[in-house]
C-alpha cells in the first residue's frame, strides 16, 4: 500500500480542540505510507500542541501565520493550495467549520482551505451540544453539499466529561477516509468534459410551462465524479430538485431547450467528452403568450412545435475524436429504441434506463441502466447514481482510448 501513496501531497490543518494531539498519529502514519505531509496550525491549536511536534514527525515546517516573513517571497497560502493533492482538517472545531461554510479566510488555515482546489476532508471534534446545534449541523450540510467529505464524529466520553457524539474518530477511521480519497483514479486529468443535467422548461405564458420530472441527480453525479477524477467539467443545467453544484465544476444554467442548445454549442469545440444526461423537452408551445392565459368556458388547443435536438446537432460542432454519450429513458422497447437513437444521433454511447424498473425512476438516488454502444450492450444492476457515474465514465474511457 505504501507504493500506492508514495509522493502523495497531503496538507493537514489542525485547529484548536483538545483532540489536536491525536492529529500527530495521523500525520505519522501518512508519512510511513510515503506521503509528503505539511501542516498548518491555528493559533488556538498551539495552546494544545507545539508546531515542533509536527515538524519533527513530517520533516516539514509547520505554518501558523499567513504573514510569516521569509527571505524568498512566496504567497504561502496560495502556493500550498496549488501544491496539495488533499487537504484534511483534523480536528475541525465548530468555529473552523463555520468559517469554511461561509468562505471566511482570517488565518493561514482558512485562507489556504479557501484557495485550495484539491480534494478536501473535514473531521469534526467538539462538545455534543456544539455539534448538534442547528447552526453547526447547517454548516456541515453546507460543506458536504460542496463536495467536501465530512467524517462522522465518534460517540463516547468527551474531554468536558459529557457522554455523547463529538469525539474525534479513531486514527484508523480517519486514515481509511484519507486513503479512499487519495485512491480515486485521476484518469480524466487533462480532459474537458461537458455534462448536461436537469429538465428544460418551455413556457406557455409567464406562469405556466411544459417540463418533465427529471431531478438532475444523475447528471450532477456524473459531473461530480468526473471532476473528482481530474476532469475540467462544464455542467449545463436545467431545472433540478435544488441540487448543489459539485465542487470544482463550472455551471451554466439554461431554461428552455433552445437555451440549453446554445449553451452547449458555445463550449462544444473545446470538449473531449460530452455526456448529455439532461431531460430535454421534445416539444415547445409554438407561441408564448405575454400575459397569463385566462380560463374560459371552452376547451383550449395548444399548438406545439419541435424543439432542437441537442445531441444530434452536437457532432458537427465538436472535434473529430470527441466522445458523445447520450441518455435514453423509455417505458417500452428500451433496447430497440435506444439502439435506434445511437445511430440516428451519431453518438458513441447511449445510457438507457426504463422508468418502470423499481429504483430507476425519477428523483431517486439509485439507477439501473443499459450501456449501449455499436458493438455491445452492458446491463448495469441497481446502484447509487454516484457509483453508476463512475461505471459510465469507466466505460467511456475504455471506448475513448480505443
């Protein structure tokens, strides 16, 4: 395992909780695995443990101030942010978590954390009351929604004498999370990936519109996993079920099918892989009323017109070797209809799912699909959408490399 992590650059932030001393064993084990570890301590953390301890353990200077003077000029919080493969804060106090959630940067740790674009882990440790306070829980949910991994605190006797949640997890649990995060394959590094997600909206009048039940969860999962694997991701998003934009993903919002097509084609020429997971309306009202259409005693006929086919139009706007993956949702003849779509849209892959299958419908966290290419059909069993996103990307890369 040491070879797997040799040379991995881990930045460890240590904040001012009684559990600060436990971070030493985490740093020690990372060094034994071959990681290069650098530490940043808050001023309050220095009240519990000295920087020299970490310097001795890691053989690197432990930073405590944003304004340390050096012979060589270096904006340290920026250079460290660019250096790290992973930033882990252990322990993370309620105060530091609040700063991270709200983008505050008033010391070396939080300034560097805000500047960092790498993967991030936060390990909370505090009194039970502080942990369960609605403000802290809200802050934890906020940072999780941005793609930051939060390690669940342990339960037991706390330094204050209380019994409850808030203890720093065992070093083995923290290290396992770090190893899992560092093990993520960066096989999409250097690739530009375009993802569409969510539902389009075709307005009838200023109040009403035609749409569908797509939540956007599948597309957002693909964008997140692609970014985690090193891709430069552009997400073109329609309406979703209030999903948070994944960390390190550029998002462009689009309302109608025409808006989404325009946004997609504007960035298409730079893409290596395009994954169109959005549920785009096939038809839109031929004319939109400028005012609310009032109800009358007679029936109403709504004339519809065809919307642009984004996947079909995309091929002539991308590079010759750009990989195009579309999505298909059917209620009958899933494989037959999806194979026809693969050919008619000049796509390289179609991901098809049947909304009649349990767990594969709308606004759920799981999915069950068939991955269709010109020479194969691969049935994927029910799994979480994030795990499925990884499977889809794995299959795209296999075909892309060939």
